[in-house]
């Protein structure tokens, strides 16, 4: 069971959260995308062995979505921060 | 009369001779002592034969002394509390314990299944693959026989009467195993102030200190261990868990522990859980799990009376039990010599100590000088006897382990075997630590570099007592310092008196003569020949080897057998053992019952039922329940003497002819507020909401990003910036989560708050021609006229004495009002409605009638919008506003979504008197035998009392253009068929005049 640090609530058991999906940016103007670009956004995801940015939802908690940087091999968590926010570096923390 | 003839006169540090315990083994009444295990008590009574093997039904006896035991699996207890496959070596004895053997017929002594042993050549490794791959039908015949012949004990058939508990704990340091290394680590960390959990699977702490006479700090080992236990128990920051196995290691310091709370008690107090499943978060851990002695393969090395050497020693030291009268001890390491002296001192005759090493060690030379019969450079090549060892065949061997001389026969009833030790690396490997092979130990040891947790003591390949203590102290100090505790000084290890150890060189087995079986895996009856066969047939990878031969499977997961099997495969492949590798170590370390994992979370606790405010009224009035997103909803209301369909028909007809009421509290409700709320809804729904007037509602559909229908419902505008959205019952949570995703991730600039309020409201829908008159009675202060409260209008006011929101909307196609009140007023409103309904012929209806009404009206639900369906497929694409974008709109022009041949929603009407089979596919003919191309499938169907016909909704290929066509609903599964006519999906009042009237 992962131990996930919600950016708002702190470390909590994985069971409080639900996995959303990979943290991919939605095209700002879908109408201007080609079919290939749009289906790439819809269906195609990297399946990396290693670092992965993903969106989680704190369902049994604060109802916030956040980005989790998780290593898919080791489960090491490099960071958790609000979407569209820059991760706080070690110097700043 | 004391029949414990194999018990020594004195000794046995773990038993209390003043506390006799009688128990039953099969039909025999036997005696043991408090502190015995079932295995030690059986051995004290001279019981040799405790089971029959898995495949060949060979007689088997106790082999080990702890969790590693492969043979002595018994059924303990009776009835619903009968626990099969219990290791006799860990089951503690209690008064009137009932133990029974398993896997034999008709009896343990005379088992017809052992005929399989004679026919063993017919059952080689891969028997199942080879026999059944060409003709699977044979399996049907063989299965019932094989299932009876092969296998372990049967599970009890009654529900488990015991209860189980879950506990959560946090600590700085978890220590698995309380032998010398684990105790030392715990003392250091505890003294430094760290929060420590020390867990050991045995009832007493001490590990190997309890199983061999040794001295620590001038005290006998078990006394030192007991003193350490007392010191740890006195520390408020240390929790000691006995009878607790660290079973699994998971991510981020998560450990699973299983504590056996009452399995050792004759009469457990009813409030105690039988077992407790611990979820521990530890900042760090030390694995001090010891090592498991390994056997040496020789012919018939599975006979009762062949035991691990350390077990022979342990039964004497701990339980005062002699494992035999006359012993041949066979070991490739120096631990055998002290053992031999101890056994001889206790009265056992040591026929010979057989040491296969090509040299005479110092300890061996000393033993020879002490007049022990030591045969260096010899090996036991076979055991004689059937239900018990009668003799050992001993022969000289050369440096390569090959027999090079005359075999002599030594009469004995016990062969104690030690081929060295394998560190119990299970937890280390589970934590993703890697393994290194140490040639001097011929064993895999934890690779400390890069490992997330330290291993200490024998688990790390340190076998001498002084070294174990020293490494335990060091591990405790390293961990506590790393955790930030200051005064974690590493004490000097106390002086000890223990065995000379000496390295155990690789010696896995002797060359078998033709026809003899040399067992590697006793539990699964895997012999050296099976491994050779797997190699010949190219199952050479360790994972293939395991599955082809079943080596290392079963309840012991090859604790005594794996490495020897892998070593044999390595020699066959002519590769070093580390290259061949090991199979993956997975939790659990030892088996435990599923109920411990479930804990209290089963039935209602495991799956809580959501109840509406009037649940109890439903229950008291004959509700037949269905589950909808966890809610208990009445399908219909039962009355004696009426068929369910009759009840449903009455409920439907009440709505069509007078008035009905249904509890719709389960619909998802979201309160949406903020200056950008109208814009937000425009982006979410396919149709526009920003132009909706305050006090009015609109039916909306939202799509998924891939263009398929996601959810639908009516949203009312309560104010300029305030909306009340309803969702389907099933998708209430998903819609909320999705809206939050859009607001937080995609459009964080929108100023909108979404609050789920499903549970805050109770809602009842009144529908039918009498609904308006009835509402007027209920809410005399509210103008309910069609002008003041038209379709998709709303009103606020007092209904039945409580403040309410009235939404006029219709799912049934009749005039209908949804009355929403604070959930706490739900029952009050419901009772007022029922009282007022008497004058209007009101009937309460359930989800079945509601479903029938909506099918008659052609409204889709998730049965139709099943995740593959677009609004166009439902014939509703005119709802989509062309003037604005929305979620999913971009996908609607993708080629697949506009291609011909999509399944589209239609209505189906059956011929008079015939019904539409459940789950039917639609075909062009009604042939049930010959496969035909499916034209579509039935999604929802009902008997329509309104029309007197069976009707359905269906998804049919290009269905919008096929109205009027005849198709056949066929269900080869049910053996049913019906001719149906494809029609428009609305069967009743298609103009909608009734609901607007």
C-alpha cells in the first residue's frame, strides 16, 4: 500500500485516494486539433518504466486532484503538488 | 500410566511437566505437557506416521520443528472450526485438542492410495500436461479421482464461527524475528527511545537460543532470552508481538503481520479475535528471521524417522523428546558433533556420525577422540524401512560425492540430516533486495548494498551466536542512528558459549541407484529425477521448473527444498547456481486464513448499505431490494398471494391511471455555485444552460471526452449563479469526480464550487394524472397550476408542513413532481404523502415499475448508454448545441463515430402472447442452433401492462433506419426465441401531451 503525501492533507494511505490517469495536458482548443492529435490525447499514453507523472484524487479526504510523481518500478514518490503548479524544489522547501 | 515413552526423564526447557495435557490423535487418546507442540507431543508418544504424501501416498513423519515443516500437516479441531493443513510443528498443544491426519483412504496405516507409489513411473513431472493436452475430455473422467487422491485436507463446509480483527500501528523500527540478533537489535533501539515493534512467530522469544544448549553472558540461552523479553516488555516504547508472523513487505514501509491470538487456547474467551491482521507502517525494519536447515537428498529420504538435525536437537532441548533410540547423523558441518554428544547424554545410541566432507575437521577429530563413531568421507545413500526408518545405508564417497566403495547397513530408527543452512531471505527479497550467492556457505544471502532494510544474524548468513548478537546490536544501532536517535550506542556483545560452526560446503545429495527416489520437495513429492526430467524436456528456467514439477509449491513454498532443487538444475545446466537464480519470493511467508485478511470487513461492514430516509418504511411494507450504487432500493412491494409481475403491473397502472409515488432520494445531487457556473455547465453539457431562466430546469446530457454518453439528468437554476444538478444514481460519484477534475485540472480559472448533496436531500416523485390535485392538497400555499408550475418549472414552499423544493419533471411520461426536503424530514413527508394519497388512489412503486414506465417512454439509462453509445446512436443528436463547444464534442466527428453500421437505439415489440428473452441477441432468423450474425442486442425489456405487450429497448445496427423491420430475439443460452418488430423507441404518448398537461 502506497503512502501518498496529499499536498493539502499530508501523508495518507493509498486507500484514501483514487488514481485518475496520466498527467497529460488537455488541448486548449480541441476544435483546432487534427484527428490524429485528438486521438493521441484521447487514447495514447506512455507506459514508462520509471518516472511517471499521474493525477490522483483524494476521494476520502479533501476532494483535491493533484499530480503525483511516482516511479513505476520502485514506487518511489518524487513529489506531489497541485495541478499546473510548479513543484517546490529542495532549496525552496 | 505415562505412555510418553520417548520423553526424557528430565529437561525440556519449553514444557511444564506439572501441567499434563491430554489430546486426541485420530482414534488415540494421548498425553503431552503444556508447552508442547502437537508434533513434540506426538513424538513423545512414539507416533512416527503422521500423514501420507501428496502424490504417492508414501508414509510421512515429522521432519522439522517450525514453520518450515513440509510433512506433518494435520487437521486441527472439528466441525466449523476444523483447520486443515495445520503444521503440527507450530500448533501448540491444549487440553482436548483434536488432531486428525489427512490425505489417506481408508486409513493412515493402510492407505490404498500408496499403490500410486508402486505406479510412480506413470505419474512423472508434467503428468497433467502430457496426459490431458491432446484430449481434454479425459480430464472430466480423471478429475474426480485425482482430486480425491492428490491433495491436502478438505476445508470445513460450515461458515467460520470465529471473528477476526484488524489493527493498524506505526513504529520507527519493525524487527522481524526475536532470536539472538532480533533481541539484540530491539534492546539497542528500545534503549535509544525508538518506537519498536518486535514480532516473532513463536510463543516465546529466543529463536535458536531455545533449541540448543548455549550460554550468553553466563546464563543459559533461554534464560538470557527471557530476561531480554522482560526488559523489552518494560519499555513503554516497545511492543512485543509473539505468535506473530511478519508475512508481507510492501511499499513505503508497509508491513503485514498476522497474530494468532487464540489458536493455542482450549477455551478462548469469546471476545478475543481468533487472529489479528496488523497493518504496520514502519520507518525502518530489521529482518532477523534466521535460517532454515536444508536436507540432503538420498534414496528414500522421506521415511518417517528422517528429520532435520537441528529439529532432532531442538526436540530434545525444548521438549525433552528423543526423536529416536538409535541414530545415524548425517551432516556436512560441525554442528553435528555437539548434537551427537547431547543426544548420547540423553540416552540415545549414536550408531554413527556420517560426515561427507573429504577432510576431518577439528570438531570431527575431537569427536573421534571422544569415541564417537565418525565416518568422514562417507554419505548416507539410502534409508530402509517403510512406515519408519529401520536402517541407513552408508557408503564412502569421493571428493565429487560419487559412491566409491562398499555400502554398509547400519541399523537405526533415526537419521538426522543437515546439509547446512539457507538464510530466510524471504522478507529481504519481498522488499526488492537482491540476493548474493556465497560459495563458502553454499547459500543465497541478502545483498546489503542497495537493500531498503538490514538483515541481521543467520538471516544474513551469520551462523555463530556471538556473530548474531554482534550483528543484531549493530543493526539496531545503525537503524536508530539513521532515524535520528542520539544515544544509540552499540553495546559489546556478551561472551557466549556455543557451537563451533564451520562452513557447510555445497552438498545437495548423493547419486541415486536406479529405481530409488531421492526427495527434494517432501510436500509435493518432487524427486531429483523430476528435476532431471524437467531439464531433459527443456523446462530449465527456475520459474518453469517450479511450475512443471511443482517444486517449491504448496503450503511450505519449498522452505526446505527450493535451493537444493535449483542447485540440481544448475548442475544439469552446467552453470553456477547464481546464474540459474531463484524463483520470486512473494507474500505470505506462511499461510494464513483469508478471514484474517478480511477482519471484520465482511457482510454489511465490508459493503455498507446506503439507506434512504424511509428505508425502514420500505422494509416494513414488503420491499424486495435491489442494489444501486450501494443504495438499497425497493424493486417492488411484495404482498402475499400475488406474483411479482402482478404487483409491478398494479404499480405501473396506478401511475398511468391515478397516481404513484416513488422514493428517488438515491439520484445524485450536486449543488453548483459561482459566477462562472453557467459557463461551466455550458462546457460540461452538450446543450446550453447559460440561457436557462432562474426557476426553470433543463434536461442535460454530458459526454465523455471520447464522445460517448457519460451521464444525464435535470439541472435546475436556483439563482443566477446557483444550480442544482441531478445525476443518475450509479454515476453520482463519478460525475462529481469528473467535474472536480475539470475545475481543478483543466479550467482552474473558472470560479465554481461543486458540492455533493445527495445525502442531504430526501426526494419523492409523485406521478400520474392525479398528481397535481394531490400536490395541491399537500402544499396548499403553493400555486401548482400549469401556468405557475409548468413542465421544467420549480417552486419553493411548505409541503406537508416542511420546507421543500418542488421540481416539475417527468420520467414516467405523466404529470410528475419531485418533492425535495431535508433528509431528516424525509419520513415525515413520506407519511404525509401516504395519508394524502388515500383520497387520490395513490400507490407506492419501486424501480421495476419505474423501469417499465421509462421503457414505455423510450428513455435511455446506462443499459442503453453502456459506454459505447453516442447521442446520435440514441437518436438525440439534435440536443447538441451547434453554437458552443463541450466536453467530448471534438470526438463526434472522428471517423468511427460517423461511420455507418453503428448500433442505434430502437424499440422492440413482441407479438401478442410472446415475451422477449432476457439477454437476447437479435438475428434475421430464429434458428438457435446455427450461428448467425448479430443485428444487435436487447438492452432493457419489460411487460407493459399499459399496452398488454412485451416491449424492449435494443441497440440495433443502423437501427434508426430499420423501424418496421421484423427481427428475432434469440437466446441460445436460455433456449428461447421470439419474433419482434422494430419500432421507434417511444411506445406511449410520443407527443408528450400527458406530462405537459
